């Protein structure tokens, strides 16, 4: 995969920045022509990945690790084994995935131990408070009497921002199906366009220059495009290795080299 010009490559001085932990969720639904994914184009003013088409997600908030959160599904130890991290971080990553998905798309992976919220409209105020950091995920779920549904998520991948970048993230990717009755929206200040696309169509937009994808998004869309149903994607066996792309200058061009950490 090539970049437009090697002159656009960051060239920070000193050692690489330490990546911050982050979570991204690939929302899936059955579309007319197969599996569709929910994508958002980040506004040009964003400090990281400005103008890029991405999945909902963001950095871990230290409050995401709150052990008081009511939880259903695989426990922190199971998630830690999948992402090769500590149990406390694994718990925070799952919570960050749920929180960021709700903040950026309005989709809430919560309910009771046996049911999932079907209409999130009543939680619009809480969504705003989560975005502004006035309220924590733990506070919101407790106030609403909701249980986080970790069983609705599946571990997918682990990508780390190239060492040449000033802002770096160690991002764990999850996949999840859009809960019945819920809708994903674009009501976030971080995106100027949102919507559902078949993976092949999203990749076609990028190849035609109508959108810009980072390597993790490109590769994830390629993988999702191989499945014929959401169920097939959710039940796929995944072996997760930390991948850190490297940006390599080659004259006036640059390419991305992918190697597991």
C-alpha cells in the first residue's frame, strides 16, 4: 500500500511515542447484497486521522476499568487471553469499546443478562454526558439499571500506529452485530459523514480516491468482505497478533510494511 509522497511522512525527533490504549468496533449488519459495515469520515480538524474513513472507536478512559460495572459474557480473563494483556486492561478495553460505540454511533451494547436495549432514544442525554466526560460508563449503566453485554463483542485484531507518528495508539479491534431495533447514526462532532457500506464498496471508494483508509481499516474491510453473513463473521476463529506497520521511504514515494510485533 503506497502513500502519496514521502515528504508527507512524519519525522519526529527522539524515541517513538508510547502508544495509548484504544478500542475500535466494527459494527455489522445484513444488507441487501451481503454484510455491511458502519463507517464514519472523521472531520478535517481532528488531531489524529483527520479526513479518514474509520470504524467507531477511541482511546481508553481510566474510568473504563471500573470493576463495579454490571457485566454479562466472557470475563476479563478471557479477553486478556485473546488480546495478550492484563485483566484490568482487558476489562477497560471492552468497556471502552461499548462506550465509544455508543458515543459515536448511538449503538448501545447493553441491556439485561438476557435481553439487549432495542431503542436507545431515552439515553440521549446520557450519551451527551459520556461524550463530554461529565459521566462515566459505570455511572451511566448503574443509573439506567443496565448490564454491559460483553457477549455481543468478538475480538478481531490488534493494530499499533507506526513508530514514525507523533500520536500513537495500541488499538484492539472488536466486531459486533447491530442489535435488533437499534440504528446507527452520525450524531457525533468527530465525523462529517456516516453510513453503512458493503465492504467491497467501501474498498472501491478508497481505490477510486473517493475516501481515504488507514491500513487497519483497509485490511479489516478486506477480511469482512470474505464472509457471506454476519453470523459467519462473528463465529470466525481469530488468532490475534499485535501488528505495527512501518512507513518506509522509497525516493519520492512511501510504502507501508506490515509485520507482527
